């Protein structure tokens, strides 16, 4: 029976539980919108550094579920960290089909090694510029604001694969959440191992002693679990150990 419930817990924790958490967030957003408050998926003043392309993005406003960003500033750097190009756009849109970025109403400035302007492309009044071969996606740029508790196991694996260049401290909450999704079902087995002997009543021991011991062990289990998860998310211990 315990193995069956462990399997059920693993199945629920794989996708359904995180999706339920995300649905709860959507419901809370609807309540906030009714009260005039900003939605939780709206991010303002977001800074993102892509170590693969050596581009730093500053976005004035974006939504985690939208391909459109407002008030974008992009700085390209060489291997030594010197700026080589700066892009400014009132709006940036990612075309998922063509794998390109469309910058609208902005300015592109090319710089030399001394930081001097060598070329300027001004399209602030009208027009747009298409940027090819940029590997960044809105999901990757906004991924640092994602909540690991609302991501399914495949989404956590995708996040870790696409953001492998992030520091271990930034990846720790997501690695800990992924390991926790696989380790949590074992709680059913652990509880059953302790609950079986404690449910046996001997003539010399009253039933209250077993109940008190069970309550204490369950409390200890909750405290230990939350403590270790906090240590793992804070990169105090390895996610696997946590």
C-alpha cells in the first residue's frame, strides 16, 4: 500500500501539483486585476546577462508569458568585456517561427575598442530593425524570475539545460526543486516504516505513548524537510544532499 501511494505521489508531483500551483497564481492574478493591482507575471526593471552571447539586457517591462518587451536596452561585449554595440528600442518582439528579434523605434550604436562611436543607426521616429542569429528567447531572459515551485519536472529540466551557464547559486533553487520532486514520494515509505511499529499496542504501554511518539516524529520530519530545502535553495549544501 505504501509503495502504491508513493507511486501516486510521484505521479502527482511530476506535473499536476506544480500546474495546480500555477493555476492558483492565475486565479490570484485575476483577483489583483479586479482590484487594479499589477499581475504577478509582470516584471519591471529586469536585468539579464547572457554569458553565451555576451549580451546584457535591461527591460523596463515584460510579462513572463509574452514575446513582447517594452523599453529594451541591449549591450554587446567582446571576450574582454568591452562594449562593442548598444541597442535601444521602445519595443522588442521575438519571432519564434523565424527565430529573430524585431526592434522597433530605437537606436543602434557600434563602438570601437576605445569605446568611440563608429556607426549609428537611428530609427527612433519610425521603422524597425531585425536582428538575426540571436539565441536569446523571452523565456530565457525572464527565466530568472520563474518560481521553481510552479514548474513541472520537464520544465525544471528544460530550465537547467538552457541556463547551464548560470552560477551554481542561481541554479540551486531549481536543482533543489527537481531533486525534491523525486525524493518527496519516499516520504510515504518513511512514514509507513515508523507508523507500523508505533501502531502496535502492548499491554505495558498505552496507546497514547505511540500517538505522542508518532506526532513528535512527524513534526521532526516536517522541520527537517523544510530546513534542508532552505539550505539547498540557498546553496548552503548541494541540492542532491538537501
